[in-house]
């Protein structure tokens, strides 16, 4: 896989031409890292190739001219997965820390959803927690979550532990005048380490900007940035885009559709055919002398042709091959569905299909969402713990632990009738098992908790309330209502 560069030695151009027929996936990935890059000629190294972020975003927005007629599948592929994933929920054992964390995550919900989308699309997202002046009260400071474009970031890792030794962020800055014309462009390089933070503007920056170059201590003791990677591999530093696997099929779909559109223009206009005994007589009867002498016959707006006995006029039409093109487009469509692990209903009803119902397609989608959520739990947990560590330092609090529990919303849409039927069948089966002495009440209640989210643990001695106490209170209340004891009624008897 190769990412096109502005300059490249001639021998690389030759190799690219030789391997070009193998596919178009090369445009979404860097294949020539620094050095030769051949694994059999070098020792072990961490693959630092990256997704072509710009092209991935163009495919998502369908702005790449080479994919215009096929990249429309990119947005449903990304948005369907990101939408079903949703935003996670965090809980902490300390009540105040839990409340602060909940308030922060609620405020950042939109950015959390963008983390899901951008990570699936680009393969990488760097999320940074910063403490900045409050925009509504400059005398106070507040925490904020910032998403850094991954092409700006270069992490330097320890080869043994894999931990970040430092993080280099190159901020491109463009200064424009009132008319919007570019005055100057420069790069602001920020280097973060667990102990320090330095900023340096290059020589193109104005003098007042370069005067702020310098280094300051890092008050947190760690780099406040979390790297989200999609489909991470042990031998790769960066993630993979979900569009990489389907990019060749989108290119093929575009080419096929473009050929079909061009062919439609060619074959949809029939050509006139005349079988004539006398061409001169036909021309004199149907065209003016000026047209005949000029040799330019105008067939436009000709509704009637005068023919002699024995003459014949008809239209010649060619087979557009639409049946074969339609079959190929359907084949490519199902290739995109299968490779992207995206259900057909996510792409709408543009392509008629009866391969599977919506409920059947939800099964593989649910497994994909669970897998994606599992991959994202580690960086999300790190992000939440990082916020609590920074919050505790600012509030001068000592927390017993910074670990948090992560929860997610229910995966699939609920069908109330199906849920009610399922719970009814489960309760009847569990009651039968308890009466037969095969299942205990505790086991039945714990099993039923998976289907009734509002149920508490059946027995919890450390808590103020549990499900067994709730059941006892409910039975007591029902008994009192039936006996009429302890109830007062207004009016005279």
C-alpha cells in the first residue's frame, strides 16, 4: 500500500506502474516509510505508515473526483457504526468525582461522538484535555476536550514499554488580511513530555510570535493526550480506516457507473435509417435547396418525411448492455456490504434486495458494534482517568483510584411487544424451574436482571436496598391493600 508523494525517485515510479493493476487501495496508505522499507532487509521495526487522512475525508464527503459515483457508500458505512456505538457512560466510586466526570462527559458528548466517527474514518484521533480560561468568565478556568488532526501529531515511543516519551504537535498557521489574502504561513511546533511543554515558531513567524518561544513545566506529570486507534495492530503505531477495505470496490463502482452513464448518452439517441430508390427525389421532397447545396441536412424538428412507394424509414438502436452493467453493479454493491460489515438497510432502498430482513442483518451488525466498543473502551477509560487525575489536582483532592467503569447504551432498537413476550416466557420458565427444584430464586433473579435493567442485585448486604427487599415491600403493600389494614378513607361510614 502506498501514499502518493509529490516527489519520488524514478525507480519508485516504475515499481508503482508495475503494481498499479493490483488495485487502488495504495492511495489510502503510506507504503514507503523512511528507509527502504523491505522487512527482509531490516531488523524489527514498528510500522509507522499512516492512512491518507485527506483522501479518507474526501471519500466520506464524496468530494474526490475519481470516486464521485461510488464514494456515496462511505458516509453510511462510517455513520452507521458510529451511530450505533453511541457515547459511553463512566462511573467512579467517589460520589464527587463521579458527578464531576458525568458533567464533563455530558458537556463533551458531541466531541465524543466525533471521536467515534473520526477514528472509524481516519483510523486515528488524538484527544487532548486542556485547562483554559472560561470563555464567559476570564477570571476562571475550565477543562476542555480538543481533537487534534492526526496528521499534525508525531508520537515518540519507548521501544520497550511502548509508552510515549514525548509528543510533537506541528500546528500549521495561516495569517490572512482583511480581504482574505494570505499574508504569511508558518508552523508552530509544540513538544509535550511528562515533565515539560515547549513551543517554538519557525523563522517565517512574526517577531511577536517568536518572542513567545520557550519551555515551561508540565503541571500534570503526564502527557494529557489519548490516542484512539481503529483496528490497532501490535506492529503498527497508527490505526486503520474502515474505508481501506472497501476503497477498491468504491473505485470499481464509480468506473462501472461512469461507463454506464457514458454509454447511455451514446446509445439512448437512435440513428435514422432510410432505404430509398431515389436519393435525389427524397432530398428534394424533404429539404430546402440551400441545405442540399451546403451539404448540411437539418433533421431537427422534422416530424414528417415524404417517402415514395417502396421507400422505408426506421431507427437503428444499439444494445446498451444495461443488463450486464446492472448485474455488475449489484455484485459490487454486495461486495461493499460484506466487506464493510454494514447492513443493506443502512444504504437505503436505492438497490432492491431481499437477501435478508432487517432483524437478520442486525445480528452481524450487533457483533461488529460490540467489537468496536470493546476496542474503544481502553482509550475511553484512559481519557476518563486522565480527566479525574487533572480534576483531583486542581481541586486538591486525593482519590483512592482513578479507574472508572464504562457502560454503553442498549445496542439494538427495542421492540416493546417482543421484549414483553420474551420476559413473560422467561418468567414462566424460571417459575417452572424453581417449582421443580432445579433453579434457585437467587439464580433466577440474577438471570432475569439481564433483561430488566431496573432490577437491583437480588441480595446485596452492603447496599441500602436490593431486589429481595423490594419484593418484600411489594408483597407487604399488596397484602395491606387486599386486607384494607392501615388505610384511612375520608367521609362518614
